[in-house]
């Protein structure tokens, strides 16, 4: 698995979580504003004594405290969302897409395999002796075949 892909997925998930939390808190703030208006309308429409006035004031204070708590969470999220996320989400999505393409290319990558022919050491020695005899024991570099040994001493001759 590609770490860059994992990181971009995590960042996109974080961006989505921030956006979801911002929307939830904004909706809750709207509901609190409506509750506040209801309390103010009750105060406006009724005649009340000191005790009822105290209850209205207490209810209004609780609603305002809840509103302040939510607003204190919404403001930093709004700044993060507006300054960073909205400007970088498209770039991150583009980067994530290109990383996925690179990962797919790496998975489907088929390296070049040179054509190798397995030649036993004895066959290769006999072949070299025959070539040496045919050339009058004069070896030229261009006539030598390239080979390499594997882990068990077998020669692979490059064709």
C-alpha cells in the first residue's frame, strides 16, 4: 500500500469531518437563534411579575450561554475552513488522484527482462573451446559472450 495515498485519504477524511462539523454546528447555532427569538417574543408579548421576569432572564441567559459556546467552536472552524480547506481541497483531490494513478502504474509495471539462456558450465566451456579453436586461439572482446552466474554457479548467457 502506498503511504502517500493513505495520507491523502486521511487528509481528505479530515477535510470532510471539518466540513461536517462546521455544518452541524452552524445548524445548531441557527436553532439556538430561533430559541432565543422565542424567549424574546414571550417577554415582549406577556405582562409578568418579578418572579416571571427572573425566569425569563434565566432562560434567556441559558440560551445565550449555549449560543456563545457553539459560536466559540464555529469561529475557529470557519477560519480553518475558509482559509485552508476551501483553497486546498481541489489541489489535494488532484494530488490524491495522481498518486492513485502512479500507484496503479507501479502495480502494472512490467520491467524489461533480458533474454537469458541457461547454459551449463560444461556446455559453456566446450563452446568457448570450440570458438577459440575456430579463431586460431585468438579471442577478441567482441566475440566473447556476456554471462553472469546465479547463486548456484549456473551461467546465464545474454543472447
